[in-house]
């Protein structure tokens, strides 16, 4: 038997094993996918509920919703049961009780979710949604954690296996998708006119149950350690050097701050956070591929240590993140985004400190450390704790903390002002307006506004902050034409395109010169200036925002030395607050 035959046999055995172990999960997933295809194809989501409709009976529609919701919730629960309580699908009798419990939980959550509007207040509906997500997270994390532990591999090696499996499965699924799309397209063109994209959607839903989920489960349960040379080279000699280069650049930026006293940019937090999210995956998976012989060479041993201790090399950037987010909180208070930025920083600190703390605990328990990145799978439970503390618990939740912070700012600004006689100063108005919008969309803030202000007062506040909002008001203007232009009296014509760099702004002050590089046949390349101030003013007055000729263009501008500029296209954003222009784009011709 050739290699292809062996590979096919292995695939068959893997599929049989997954079906046997995750039988109920796969039945639920496939049933949900087929059910969804049937509902969409029969017009369940679009047809009228009146008499004559297939779904005209309200009780039938309700039953359909309940069944679909139950299948999804029970599939998640059965993944947990079949991951934790069985490895080969045997002894299913012992799974009956867990299935019954999960069935009860799924039914209760399903029924409550579909009737939440009638049973719960707005706050109760929010808590129910969070509870449903807690159920999904718990089942997924507990099942995933069990698969990591039962694999017998370290977390780092398991992550590598998962990556290799994801690449293989992704390639197969991509080819399947391309193949099915081509088949559907050819059938649509040659045989029968069908709703092509609707049919492709049905194919995708079918593939989710028949292919996506089974092969994902195969990746999660695979216990064979990968020795992929491609992944090894990719991690050690491409991705890891890029991570190191990024950290060197940030260290150079820190040095620049120390030398110049230049305050960090707002983008620094996002850059560091993004580097951490990518880096933690890369250096965790790269280390298992570092050969043992790297210990014998100084240069190679250094690189080995760089990978092993990359998280500690990154650690100082956490202080930079703290400084950046601290400035924003100090100036503008806490929002949900800033709250979770703080939580993210705390999680980074836990991650960096995890290995020495975990090693200390094992030492106290007189257990030897088994290898690199040991125990990191237990950080999944930290994720559950973060969700419970920061999303579910009312007092510690992101929404509650945001509300308390913004309410304090809002009341400090509004103190002493009557709703009927609002006349805030410019800076206070800007702060009050932004704070009011945050409170208004916060579930606790909405309740606070309803209790504090009458309906008429809330309308007055909204109107005042809307009409007197001093935040930047950017308007987009665009005008273009394809009309022919006269070149009579001129010897040369040069077409040009000019774009203002996105980070630059023009301050309009009766003049607005734009520099255009011209390739003059007589004098070579020259830079000529064209004043487009009057054109910009005309476009703003007319309020042009179109892709056709509204009469503004073509616009002629006389230049020095008898030259003329004819503008055929203009596009820009105008700030009504301070009269500045950004994102200016010009197209046209220079005649001379």
C-alpha cells in the first residue's frame, strides 16, 4: 500500500474515532445545519406569518425557534460531556445522567431566551444573555482543557499540533469551498438558472456540520506530536525574528522617550497589545522546535534563551501600556474599552508571572517541573474568572464601572446648571456631551437618566448636546466631471493627480496653495503652485457630494506666467469647527 493509501486509511480511522466519541455533538450540529438550510430555503425568515404561509401558525414558529436554539445549546454541552467523560465513545451508559442534566439546562435557557422580553426587565434580559454565554464558555473551556491534559503533551507542543492541524484542515476546506463554488456556478450557467449565492450559502452550512466541525475535533484530539520542518522554519527563522525586531523598535522608542521627554503616542497601547497577542503564540510554539544542540553553541544558546525568555523581554512594555491607558482614564474617565484594556494588562502580568509562580507551587508540593510552558493550559480558568468578574458580577462589571466613572464626571460638570438654562462653556460642553452619550448607551446609565430626569428633560439634554456639540464636525465633499476642456491658445497639457497626506491638514485663510510636480519638456521637472482656495469655498457652499457634474467642474484657475489649471475632480473633508481641510484629492490638467 502506497503512502496515499496509508494516509486515506488514517483519515478513515480518525473520522470513525471522532464520530464514535462525539456522536451526539455531531448529530446536534448536523441537525441544526440541516434545519437552518430547510428554514432558509422555505422562507421561514422572510415569509409573512399570515394565513396561507407555511409558517402561519404562531405556535409552529415558536416550536421551530425552540428546536433550533436547543440543538445549538445542547451541542455545546455534549462537547463538554464527550470530551471529559469518554475518550473512545465507549460506556455511553455512564453519560446518560450528564446528558439529562445538560438537556434540562439547555431547555431552560432556550425557553427563557425566547421569552425574555415577556419575563424579564431590561436588566434581567442582559443578565440572561450573559448567563447563556457563561454556559457556552464553561462547556467549551472545560472540554478544551480536558483535551489538552489527555493529549499527554505540554501546552506548547499541543499548540503546535493545533496550528499544524488548522493549516491542514484550512487547506482542505479552502479547496472544498473553491470546488463547490465552481460546481454551483457551472451548474447555474449551463444547466439551470438558480439563486447561486443562496445555494452556496446552503452548501457552506452543510459543510459546517459534515466537514468543519468533525475535522476541528480531529485537530483538537490528535495526540501525534508534529515534526513539520515547514512550521519549524516558519516559527524559528521568520516569525520569531519579526517579533524580536518589533520589540527592538519599541525599546528604541522607549529610549527616545527617556532622551527627549516625548510623551507616548495614543497608538502605543494598541501596538504593544497587538505585539503581545501575536508574540505569545509565536514564542510559545517556537521553543519546542529549538534543538537541544543549541545549548552547545554560544550564539545558538543565546537565541534559544531569547525565545525561552521572550515574555520577560516583553514585560517592560506593560509599564508603557499602563502609562498610556492611565493618561486616557485620568483625562476622560473609564469606558468599557479602557476597562478591558486594564483587564488585559492584568492578564499580561499574570501570564508573565505564571511560570515562576507555578514552579514555586510545584516545588512546595514536591513535584518536579516537567518542561517549558508547563501549566499554561490552566490560564483558561483565569479567562473564566475574568468573564465572571468583569462581565457578570454587577458591581465589578465593565458596564457598572463605566457608569460610575462617567456619572461622576457628568454630575461634576452639570452641578449648578439647570436643564432649562444650560449654557456650558466650550470645554465643559465637549466633556458633558461625550459623557452623556456614554451614559445613554450604558444599561445602568439609561436607568439613571430615567430616574434622574423627566422625559422632557432628557429630550432637552439630547437636543442641547446634539445641536451645541462642539466636537469635530467633519463633512465629506466630492465633485467630478468628464467634460471636455478647451486647449486653445496653449502648446502643452499635463495631467496631474494630487493627494494630501492623510496626516496633514490645511488651515483655510484666504489662500490654499497646492504644490504639483510638472514634467516640463523645456525645463525638466518643476514644482508649480496652484491656489485652490476659491474652488474649495465654492464646493463647500454648494454642498457637493456627488460622482457627477453638478456645475462646479471643470474649474479653471489662472496661474502665473499665463499658465492655467483645470480641475476635473476634487474630494476633501471639511471640519466645520475650526475650518480645516483633510484628505484632499485633486485631479486635472495644467495648460501652458
